[in-house]
């Protein structure tokens, strides 16, 4: 009996390894089909193939990553980020300077910021910077959120970092100027306004409209904060 068991175990292991290999090949096949469809603009078809790949191999970080890109293409930011984070759990090395994942967090952060969901926006910008610490845009957006929140000092630090990474973005200068203004630093504010307008002389109206919208958001947040303090008091 013992001898027969020794014969059964190797055969069972062989079948198990063959089944795993077949599953892996099948998942890769669906991934290839998905990438082909995605490259041709068939995003829904690509997502369907990535779904099949994950049914076959639920631990495929590549499938989660590719489906995340497809969902991001459809502007499903929550779905995309859920897939990206799933991929990172399975393969943390994917996070290293991954622009797709970082950009998804920035995009969702911008959406949350437009709704004045500052906690949600800051969480997304923090995550983006952790994934890609050299993204000037993420620092700019986080600085904007901090400015709206009322934390001008932290906002200026983020604007400084954004400018250090990309000194050609006029918005970083004019938003830092606004932060300086809130702290009574009129000279620094004037210099930053001048530099921002100098970098964007052809679209001065766009900067003026942007600042008008930003000031409106700041006022709205101050009103909300004041109302909250009254309720607490």
C-alpha cells in the first residue's frame, strides 16, 4: 500500500503542475487578445478579455494592471485605481515610478478637489507622490488642495517642489503667489505673479479665470469651515 502511495503522489504533482501551466498559458492568451483589442480602440472588448484572464488566474498582477489602464481609458477612476492597487498587492515592484497608477490618483484627486472633498483629494495626491515622487503636477495639485484647506505654508512647500521639478508651469507660480498673499508676503507674491504671467503671456485671460475659480473655492471652503465651527461651538 505504501509503495502504491509513493507512485500516486508524483503523478498527482505532475497533473497539478501541468494544470497550473495550462492556466498560466490560457491567462496569457487572454492578456494578448486584450492588448490587441485595446490597441485597436476596443476598450470594452479588452476589459472582457482581462476579466477572462483573471477568472483563469486571479493572481495575475499583469491582468489587473492592464484592466486598470482600460478602465482609466473609460474614465472609471475608482475601478482603475482598485485594479492598480490590486496589482501592487500582488507585485509591489509595479509601483516604482508607474506613471499610469500615479496619474489615476492625480485624476481622481482633481475630481475630488473640484467637489471640495479635500480629505479624499489629499489622500489621492499623497498616494500619487508616493508612487512617483518626481511628478511636478502631483505636487502642484496637492499644493492647491492645501491652499484651499487653509494650510498656506504646506502649500508653498509643495509649490516649491513642483517648480523645482518643472520651472515652466505658470500655474505653480501664480498659485504660490496666492499662498504668499494669504500670509501677507506681498513682495514674494508680486514676483511670483510676474513670473507666472511672463511664462504665459499669450493666455493671460486663462490664468485670470483660473485664479478667480481658485479664490472662489477658497471662499467656499472658508464658509464651510466657519459653519462647521459654529456647529461645534
